């Protein structure tokens, strides 16, 4: 496995590295739009009408963090699944071998495109954030005060200027899709779908996003996932990585390594 992963990384490190760098670009962009929001007038800061806000009473205090708890649980589940090939020989119902680098590369490649679309969306039109900390009279109102904070503040929760579309839903939908494609155990699929379904109203009730933000992410993420799968399908063999398997050997770049 160590040799295999090393060979994978020689082929795929660029997309994985770009995906990691893009998390920083995304963070800088959210800080920038928060900085821009400080120049909005009082009228422009008024939250927009939202049917979801009418349907779901506002959650306050610790209850408003329920969606964060569920998102973190989903992150924990997918992290364990991604790391499991290092320790276990999984045999998901689809019958294909699961390789960490192939899965992680697809996640990073999808995130780059989805976060780019999100950055463009919330920069071309600044919508008033509905979160309570986005009000001028709130103790939580704290926009970046200069370039240093724009480039180096790291806060994925307390940004302002409604960030179209929902980042929480981007990640949780990717987790659902990764589970369905690579870890196709029925119990896991049902669990992640139930958690995703539960998170949607909780995000809206917590006023972290407008309903349209969540709804847009719910269809944009699977649309890009399916399109990317058609444009760049996973390899059916590891030949492109110069890796071959026999009953007792792994052959990498012509060098033979025994399977222990």
C-alpha cells in the first residue's frame, strides 16, 4: 500500500496540492466579501424575505449549533472511510478496490470547481447576511480591518455577506456522493442521506444561509460530480500509474515488491 500510494502521488499530486491551496483562496475570498459588507447601507443589510425562514422557527443559542455538530459527524465518518484503506482491505458491495489517492483526488478536483463557482457567485452580488452577528449593533460584527486580516484570518463560521451558495452543503453533499460511489454499504448510504436531509432545515433555521443557497448547492454539487465522472472517470486498472498486481507481487515502474 505504501508503494502504491507513493506512485499515485507522483501522478496526482498537482490536483491534490491545488485543491489544498484552493481552500486558502476560498478563505481569502470570504474574508474579502466580509470586508466589502462593511460599506453596505442599513437598508442593504436588511435580511431578505425567505420562505424557509417562515417555515422553520429560528434556532438560538446552543441549538443553532446542531447543524455544525452533524456536519462534523459527517466529516468524521468520511475521514475514517478515506483512511480505512491504510488499515483495512475493504470490500464494498460494488466490488472495486478503494484507493485513498483516487478518492481524495476526485474530492479535491470537485471542490476546486465548486468553490470557484461559489466565489464568483458571492462576489458578483453581495446579499445581506441573515445571521445575527452580521448586524452593525451586534457584538459579533467584526469585519476584517485590512489586508492582513483579509489574507490571514481563518474563520469558516462567522463570515458575513450571504455566501451564495452554502459551503456546508457543498461538503455534506460531497460526503454523500463519495459514500455512494466508493463506500456503497447500504447502512452508510442511508445514514449519510438522513444526516444530509436533517442538516438542510437546521442550516436554514439557524439563519446561516438563505434557502436558495442550500437548494442551489443540493443540485449544483451532484450535477458537477456526475459531469466530472463522465469527463474524467476513475481508472479501471492502475496501468496509468505504472502499477501492476500479480498474486504475490506489486510491480511499480518495473520494480517488483512482494505483497505481505
